[in-house]
């Protein structure tokens, strides 16, 4: 049986722990009613870092694995909300579908940003509020029928367990190729829908982790193809205000399928977003789904037994954050600050010897291959473990090889050489992390050139 090794800071090989995040968490016999539930990528790497002393508020650590943006003040951004009033009615449950006023605010925002002059307009009945992105995704998954659901590789790590828990639909993987820049045309889409009998397709757009964006006329053709073939597009648009492609940056740095929907109640398009990334309030856990009324009704019924609804006072406090002026001011500030961080991280990783399949067109991630790094650092998991010794966190690429139920068996991941780096943290953290990684790689390069004793 083959064994995998990584190299310690002294350049000496050590047997690597199993990369299966649930391998050391099997239930004891007296708890045999419970299955082993794997930890998603960010949860796994954060847990491993904490075993080595990581504390999120400790400035000694550089967390380039984080899945959230820096949440403090930015130049030109609206003032950060630092207080939330709780009114007497807030002591009660909120409606499962969310406060009506917030649902109206979400619908108005989409109409004003993407649907000016269009006869079909979103209303509050096209919106449901959830307590976080995973809650929204879970409602969608629980509402699907016995269908084939397509999903891409690589994509967001949490999709794996989500698609494995609900057994009513069949997840169908679709591999995207780095050699093609993770491109996927409307012809590819048509072929997959008709050839595999897909009734729905789930994707993050822009994509976490690759940064690939389907936008503009390409996205318009996707929506038209989905409508023609009656395949529901389920679009995770949580990074849709982090858009770096020049054609979209010139139009305000936004991208959404809502712009290409003709009939809001008939076109099979489901959009998920929230305050988490695009407004930089991840701790609020206020998110929404925008979809045809029939789909919203189904998801609300699912929410009644899955999660019970989102926090009432935070929903009410979110309403005035969703004005067009506030949203665009926040987006402009994000573009100015995160554009420089993107440039710094991209150039820094290239200088260190990483290969970049695609400069990110969206998100705040860089998807990089370690294949040309020195031995012991040239795969994602080994690099992750070695970087932890320098108090730098990143996410191994294999976590994004979405495989619900581990149906592909023991075959290795297609993305073992990749690592996802985040430019969500501050520029100071990125600079410090790159400096530490430069030292780490130099030490390994020296060790690999040193003759064996």
C-alpha cells in the first residue's frame, strides 16, 4: 500500500496524517447511531490550525484560508453598523420566509440594480430570507424533487455534504479544466443538460475557488438555454460584488443572472446572496433567495422544519443597508481596496513559483498550483501542513473536489496540487504571509539541494 509523506521544517519526511477530515472523528461504539460527518475545507484547516495554537485575534497568525472579507471600515465605504436596536416585537419569532419589509427591500434592490425598464419585476413574494448561506442552500436542496442535479468540479466545499445528505436527487459532477481556464460555454451547458438529463444545475458564480465568472452575454445565453431546456439554474452569487473582469468593472463591478431573467415567475433561475460577503457582515447571518414564487413557497415550507427562520432584529437592521446608494458605495470601496490586494497576492504567489490557471475574474481567492514548488511542498495538503508551522493558513485544493457520498471511492482528487489562498484579510496580513512563505519555500529548496547524509 502506498504511503504519503510531507516534509517538516527541517526537511525530513514524516508520515502524513490522513487528509480525510473525518478520519480521526469516528463515533465511539456507544454512539453508533451517529455517522462520521466530515468537516468542510475551511472548518478543517481552521481546526488543524487551532491544534497548533491559532486564535483568530492573534496577530501572529496570517489566515489566507479565511472565507470572509475583512469586515472593518474601508475608505469610501458607508460607516460600519456597530449597534442593533432590539424592539419589543423582536423578541418574537420572525416569519419563516423573513420580514416582509426586508423581502421588499431585497426585491427593490434587484429591480433597481438589474431590471430597470423591464416589465417583469421581482416582488416580496419572490424573496425568502434565511439565517446564512448554508441555510439558504439547504432549503433549496430540500425542495428539489427526484431529479439529476449537475454541479461543477471544483466548486464550494460545503456543496459536498449538502448534496450527499439529501437523497431525493442525484448529484452529477461536471469537470471543468484548468487548461481551458475553467471555461464552460452555452454549448457545453446544452450538451450536459440534454446528455445527462439535468433538471437543475448548482454553481457558485463567481466561482469559489477558481474565481471564474460567467457574466455578460455568456450569462444571458446560459439563462436562455436553461429556460429553453427547462433546467433550473441555482446560482450562488455571494461574491457577485467582487468582480474584476474589466467589462464588468466598468459597469459598477456587479454581476447577476437577475439581469437576464425575462419573467421572474416562469424563468427557472434561483439566486442566493446575502450580507455575508458583498456587504461584509458575515456575522449577521442574513441571506436571501430570489426565485419564482412557486420555488419560494417550497423553500419556505422546507425552512419551517429545517431552520425556523433568521434572526428578527438583524433582519430589520439590514433593511436600510440595501438601498442602491449604500450598496454601490460599499461595492466601490470593495473594488478599490480588494483590487490592490488581488494584484499583490497574485504577483506574490507567482514570484514564489506557484502556477495560476486563471487570474481570478471574481471572488477574493487565488486558485494556485504548487506542482513546481520544492519536494515536500508540491501538493496542497503537504503545503498546508508545512505553512502551518510558519503560522500561515491556506486551504488544500482537494476539498473543492466535490464528491457527495464519496461515490468516486478511493481514487485520488484531481486537485491535490492546488491550494486556495484568500485576499479577504488586510494587505498587511497578505504581505506578512508572502514573506513567511518565501522563507518556507527557500528552506525547502535548500533542503532538496542538500546531499543525503
